[in-house]
C-alpha cells in the first residue's frame, strides 16, 4: 500500500480547517496480496455484489471469472471478518490531540479519542502497553501514536489499536485557553474579592442555556424540587458554534433586564471543542461586568472553562448550579420551625410579662378599694367643712363689729365737720352785723357815703362771701366723699366677704344643716338616734325629718325604720 494522510478532529466553532501536521504512513510494504484480495471482496459484499467461493485463485482474472460463475452471499460475520482482516494489515503512525480519555480501574485497556480540525479517531491501548509507554496522558495533549486499525465485529465499530504512544506537546486549543486564563488572572478578573455573593433566597432566577439540551430540564427540575416559589426567566441560546458567546451574552442581558437576581449559565457535557464557546474572552468580560451574580455549571465535574474561572460561583454541573442558588426545602423547613419556635417563645414571654404587669396594677389599692382614690380628698373636704362651719360665725361677728366701729367713726366725723363750717358762717355774720351797726351810727352824710359804699361794697362782699361759701361747700363735699369712700370700699369688701362666708350661700350651693329639736347643729351620728326628729335647713326652707337609722362612714346601716 502507498502512504496516506489521516486527518482528524474539529474546532469548537464547527468550521472546517486543514490538518495541523497530522499525518500517517503505511507500516508494512510487504503486505501480502491476499489482504488486498480480501479487502476487494469485502467492498464487493458491502455493495451487494456476488462473491466467488473458489479457494485456489491463481490470478485476479481467474478469480473474477470464478466469482461470476460461482458467486454466493456472505453472512455479516464473514463480511466483518473480511474487513477486519483487511484493516489489521495496515500499520500507521499518526499525530493527534487527545479529546476524550477513559482510564478506569478494572478495564483491560485505556480508551481515548484523538482528533484534528476535521476528523476524530477512537483508540484503545492495552494496559500492559500503556504502562510500558510510561506516559501520563491528559485531554488536550498532543501525542504521536503507532498502531493498526482493527474492527470490533460484535458492534461493527472500528478502533485504532495503539502499539506505542509518545507525547508531542500541549494541544493548540489548550494552549490558547491557558494563555487567555493567565491574561485574565493577571487583570484580576478571577480575584475572589471581586466576586459578588449569592442572594440567600432569590425569587427571580435567570437561566441561560440551550432550549434543546438536558441541562435546562435538570435545572428546572432541581429548582422545582428545592425552591418552587422562585420565578425562572429562561433565555434559550446556542451553546455551540462561533455565534454562541454573543448569544449567551445577549441572553444574560435579557434576563438581567427582566429583573433576575442571579443568572445561571449552564450546559451539559461534551468534548473540549464543544465547550470552547465558554473559553471566549468576550463572554468572560461580560460575565465580570454583569451587575448580578453569575453561576456557571458547564459540562461535568472535570470540565473547567474561562467562564467558570471568572464567574462569581462555579458549579460542577447544571444541577449543582441550580442547587447553589436555591435553598433546600429541608433547610427552609428547619429555618421556619426555628423561627416559629422563636416567635412562640417571644409571644409567650410578652404575654407573661403583660400578665404580670396587669396583675401588679390590679393589686394596687386604687383598683382593690373604690374609696381609696378619693378617701384623702373626702377627708379633706370634711375637715375644711368643719373648719368653715366653725369659722363663719366668728368671722361674721368680727365683720359686724368692724362695721359698727366704722359707722361710729363716720357718725362722729360728719357732725364735727358741719360744726366747724357753721362757726365760720357765724363769725362772718357777726362781722357783718358789727359793720352795719357802725354804719347806722354815723351821721347822715357819712351814712349816705356809707350807704353808697355799702351799696357798692355789698355786691362785691356778697360775691366774695358767696364764693367763699361755695368754696367751703365744695371742700366740705370733697372731704365728705374722701371720708366716706374708704368706708364704702371697706363696707363693699366686708359685704362680699360676708356673702362668701354666709351660711346661706353655703346652703345655696346645695349643702344643708341638720338641727335637733333644741336648735343645735347635728355634727355627728352620735347626736342622732332612730326615731328622733330633725329639722334640715336648705336654701329655700326647712325640711322636717324623722331619723330612721344612722350609718357611720366605715360601717353599714344600723337602726330600724321609723
């Protein structure tokens, strides 16, 4: 066989590309012609052509003639055996990137897949050969393999049986992602101090994932089981292909604008190339700028992407992401029970405190004895009433004596003032009489002159005397008023005091005075007996009463009806 190239692998955005130097060559130049004949027969069987059963074929022409003359149909097992024989005769050396790896305990072989940008090839390597190679392989590692193609007839699957394995270098995609991770880490985008804390009980959760994958059902089922009160804002986007990062960013923007308190960015498992949209730098920076916490659940437990690195919380799977943002129903039930117990305890303590306070207030004397509140005031009223009853007669006697004294002083002052004025008038009259006598005794001429002078002087003298008399009269009246005004004010004040202290005024306010048959005032129950007659003086008269019984202030009624 001639040398041939084996192209393998696919990029994460699905675009076809050339081979990254992967190549293979035939490892057996001396392959027998029988293998080529068997391969030709297998191809003819696959297209339904009839095959010959001749066991001895000397040449290809004779074999073709024999097939035409003695053709027969092959069974599936026979056809698979022909194909397996043809494939196992080809030894190939190739270079590819490991995209899937399964090395579980108990397996007889290590299973993995190598790929390039346009093809992938499943491989298997027996454990003894793998241990002899001494290579620790990982997903994304570029390796060089030597082996042969083989066919697993029971399942109709072709594998590459690896004889030897040697590392070539880190895969290109892994290298790009590692460089981007180092760049973003240097900028502080993966710093835990920058990341936002998750809300304890988010009522609105945004979900950004593919509407056709299993991740959306896992998340919704988990949220419905753990926190059914939450409202889910779902944005269906593509999670594979070159437009996936922009679609995921737009989905995040939509759910945040709709009011999401936290955003879940999830997808199911897949190969490393399938998860490449979540290693996009634009998506990573948009996750960092998101105003609400972002939780990622991408792939399975070992899968880690740039989006996981910069997200506020990284979950291993979509289900784990849903569990991270939702409280467990059991925890909520325990919290509610604890809060209910706290509330019951607080309410019970408040009720006990209020009950104790009400008991303390109810035990106070003012609530136990209705008379306790007004007892002191009632005793004061009785005391003042007694003092008033004793003070009124004495005050009236003092006021009456003061009025009599003022009346005597006024009566003594008025005659003295009138007597002094009468003496002045008498002196003027005597002077006038003496003057007239002298005038009469004079001669006629003198009399005439005196008469004339008298006639001239009389009016003036009369006017003067009249003026003097008027002045004295005004003085007398002014003095009388001045003398009487203090007595008048004092008399009015005394009358007001008498009226205020008068027993009649007290009776007018609703009080009464009880007197016995001798006119004495009854002040105590000791002075009254059942059957005794009393006169009760009120404001407008006297009420004649018979005592039916007496009752002290602190005892019940005693006595009998009259």
